[in-house]
C-alpha cells in the first residue's frame, strides 16, 4: 500500500503535466492549421498575382511586337507610296486604254489575222486601202474594232521593234509591219527583196544565233546545212529563191512534224531528223515582181520588202550626215542603242513590279521582300527614266541638226 501510494504520488504529477502538454499541443496544432490555411490563401493569392504578372508581361510583349510591326508597316507603306505613288495617273491611263483595247479586241484580232494572211505581198498604199475597207465592213456588221487600225499598235512591241531597227530593219511602216508578220505568222516567210534590205536585216538579227546562209544553187551541201540547222535549232536564210521552190523544202514549209520516241521529228529527204523548236527558216528573192503559183503561196508567208520613199530617204540621210557630220551620226547611233537598252530595262522592271504585286498574298505591307523589290525596282526605273529623258532631248537636238541635210537626201 505504502509502495502504491508512493508510485501514485510520483505518477499523478506526471499525468497532470501530460494532460497539460497534450492540451497545449492540440492548441498549437489548431493554431498551426489556421496558419497553414492562411499560408495557403497567401500562396494562392501570390500565384494569382504571378499569373496576372505573366499575362501582363505576355500582353506587353505582344503590344511591343505590334508596335514594332506597325512601325515596320509604316516604313514599308512609305516606301510603297514613294515607289508607286507617282504611277497612279499613268497606270490609270493605261487601264483606260486597256479597257478600250479589250472592247475592240475581237475586231482588231480579226483584222490582224486578215492582214497577216492576205496583205503581205502588197504595197503600203494598197494595204492601207484594204484595211480601211475592212474596218468599215466590221463596223457595218457591229464588230467592235479600232477606228484607225494599225498592225503595229495591235501586235507590235516597242522594245522589240527598236531592236529590229538597230539590226538594220528600214525605219518605215511597211518594213515594220512585215517584221511583225514574220514574228507572228505560222508559215515561214518568203520575202520579195529586190534591194536586199530584208536580207541584210535577217543576217544582222540572226548572226548571234549562228545563222546558216544557203542558196538553192549550192548543190548537195544544202541538204547537210539544212539537216544540221533543223537538229540543232539554227536559223536558215535561203537566198535568191526563184518562182519555184525545191521539193526538198516541202516538209519544212508544211511543218510536217511527227512524234517518234517522244520527240518531235521531221523527214528531210531520206533522213528522219529530230526537230528543234528553235529552228527558223527565212527565204528571200531578188525578183521585183515574181509570180508564185497558188500551191506555192499557200505554203509560205509572202512579204513585199520593196524599198519605200520613206525608208530610202532615212537611209540616204544617214549616209549624208555620216559624211558631213560623222560625230552627229555616231552620237545618234549611240543614243539609239542606249535608248533601246533603257526601254528594255524599263519594260523588265515594270513587268517585275506587276508580277510582285499580282503574286503577293494577303497584306502586301507584311511582305518585306515584295516591298524591297518594288522600292529598288522603282528607284532603278526612275534613274533609267531620267537617263531616257536626257537621251531623248539630246536625240531630238541631233535630229533637228540632221534635218538640215534632208533636202540633200530627198
């Protein structure tokens, strides 16, 4: 009993302390739970603030990018306006002209086809009368066409025509129309060329393409030259054609091309040859007034290259000025060459600008490459245009000086 009482005296205080400690523990745990809850709320609020901060930073980044893009677009728009702003009036006029050309397209194409098919052998005066009658006939049956139809206006390319003139084509409407017919007709040309003007022009124009010049009186060597030209795509000029054509030319004149092994072929004499699409055939005759039978005429495009007063006067003027004022003629030749090159470059630049504008998708201000191309092209165009204006003014002064020698040429 005494022992139990002693133990109780020892244990009882300890139990009391244990209960006190447990009470304090539960109180502290409750406080801890409350603090954890508060901490969770603070962490959640902090996370919300961090999320909002990240959202605001992303928005700020987006706005900065949009500002940068707007600045870039503004710069590009400035370039675009600077590059094309001055073109509005000219392009509006071109669009208006194209609209009129589109309306007259049916009749103009019909007249062009008739010109190419039927008027080649005739003089300039006869061609003009015939075209005038055709225009009246078209209008009488309500076919829209140009009131003053000219082949050079419908099918001519100024840059190409200038290139032909540089190569020696006489500078008169008859010769220019003939050259256009040669470039557009399906049949190979047979040129009535008593003065040799067409012959000279063809030789100069096709020299860079390794022109083969042959005569039908040249014997068996003609066949070999024709075979090489057909296979390798060289142009051929047959001189001094008579009123009858050699039968060996029949497949070439008829373009009797057929497929063999997946390639275009033609039979020339006893040989089957691969036919190059680059092959071209020209024929000239020195006969002043040849008579070709219908079976010959339907196989070729007959063209009258007889010299005109206008063309002869221009050539004689060049000869006289070259004798009296050689520096003028040299400067004139230099300016003509420079003008042709400038016109060619301007045409290429305009085509490039139009191609970029038409191929651009969406907002063109977002296409940096297109803007750079247009800006650089327009800058070059302006530079060339300025050079062209200076050259034209100089050429006009030279022409005025040359005009003083016209009475001699006439």
